[in-house]
C-alpha cells in the first residue's frame, strides 16, 4: 500500500526521477585535477597545471601534464622609480629561484632563505655559478647536509606554504644582485652569478655560513666575478 501511494502521487514520482537523474550524472573531478597556477609575486614566473585532455573523470586513470612558463621579472618598485632602465633576470636565475622555493618546501621550511637560494642555483645546475661551485667542491648534497646541521630538520607534520616567503637576508641578497647590475650598467641581465655573490654579501646569513664552511671565501668571490662575462654565459 505504501508503494502504491508513493507511485500514485505525481510530485513524489517526479522527485524520485529527479534524484535518479542526479545520481546518474558523472561526478566532477577532484580539486587537485582542476587547472590551477602557482605564481611568484616577486620574480614573476608562473607554473600552471592542467589536465592533458578534456575527458570524463576516470578514478584509475589520471594523466596530468605540467606547463611551466617563465617571464623575466623586473626589480622592486623602489628601484623602478630610481633607475632609468630596469634590468631583467636571466632565465637560469629565474629557474634557480623557482627551485629554491621548491627546495624550501621539500625541506618543510616556512621561508625561502639564502640557504634555499644557494641550493636552487645548484639544482638548476647549468648556470655559471653552479659550475664554479662544483669546481670548488661545493655540491648540492654537501649544501643540504650543512643546511640541516645549521638549521635542523623541518617538522614532518608541517606543510610549507605554496610560496615560502623570503627571509630578510634572502631579500637583501636579491636586492644586492639588482643593485650590482644597476651599478655595472650595460644591457645584460641579472644572473646567477649576481645572485650567488648577493648571498655571499649577507655575512650573517645561513647561505654565507654554509658557503664559508665548504671553502668559499672572498678570494673565490673575486675569482668568480672576474672569471668571465656572466651575461654572455648565463642567459
């Protein structure tokens, strides 16, 4: 009788059909498959992730491609106002910065410090500064070990921000790189050599202490500065 009453009620039948149709619709893909972007507010690079093809969501088959587009950044606002021509960052310097942020997240650090910038240069690997460091026995594994010794391990339950903010000394290292390029003039770009020497200029920073512990010194700094024209090598 209950079933008969339910079927004889038009509004009840319509409601049941509507619920059935809604349940038969494919579920939308989870949020991690939806297109989204990661963007650095300081350097201007953008990393976007999106599904490789438009297709119905399949629980056991997830194909995702990542597209990385790098735009050469400008310097900070105060430098834009004071300089007639604002220098740009080289492609390898931008990538080194991106790798520095990722390394900070990997180590579960809340910020991107000079030690992360140093690791970012070495992770990129093809730039002049990284080659100079490796030639002098300063490798990525050694820098990581010294970083953990100096700063300790990150909390395993801590989730680092999507873009760990720069520490004050890391910001000053970037500022130093911009200032040095402005002083030198010319049409070249700010390179990883400028960035590495900016890290070295921050004497109290973790990056400087790690470099010093691994044998880098002022003599090597001068050698790197005069070794070659970084603009022509580090493009």
